[in-house]
């Protein structure tokens, strides 16, 4: 929550930040380069990354996961003057994709279903006498 300067009330934010996104944002700011300039430098190294992807990475909405994206992060470390591995080490493990993701989803769905247990025997009444 942030405080609105006009009304002095708290307003919700879309803060998706992660250690990686915060460090990337700080490195970009310290470099003085805009995302478009960074994109050109990456492209000159043969790494095509969109400005949108860079923006999502620094906001925490997305994180690099695929091999090509990890290569881009390594190049970003050089471009932004950061030590090798300083950004890559902050990345979270990649999300499961494809069959692994479907299997994980199936396991989560199955584990949420209540266990079926045998119901206790019902009592029976025989002329006022109740037996189990």
C-alpha cells in the first residue's frame, strides 16, 4: 500500500517486485541508460529482447527463465557494469512448463479432494431394540 499524496489515504499497488527485479531496476537506474538503449546494446550482441520484456523483468511481472533469456541477463550484467553472476543468482527457479506443469496441476487438484473414508455402520432398529 502507498499513501496517496492528495487524499492521504492508502492506495493499492501492483508491487510484484522480487530480489532480481529490484536489483535489475537499481542497476538500470545507476547506469543512466533507458530501456531502449539497453535493448539496442543487447541486439548489437545478437540478443533480441523486447523493451516490454525488460520492463516486465524490472517490475517483477515476469522473470527470465528460458536459456536465451538467461543469456540476456548475463549480457545485462556486463552492459550495466555489474559483477558476473550478480543478477543471475537472484533468479528464482523456473516454473514447470508443458507436461511437468500439467502433472503438477493434476497432483494439486487431487490433493485438494477430501479423502473418502468408510462411513460408520448405521444403527438398525428392531422393534425398539437398536443394534449396530
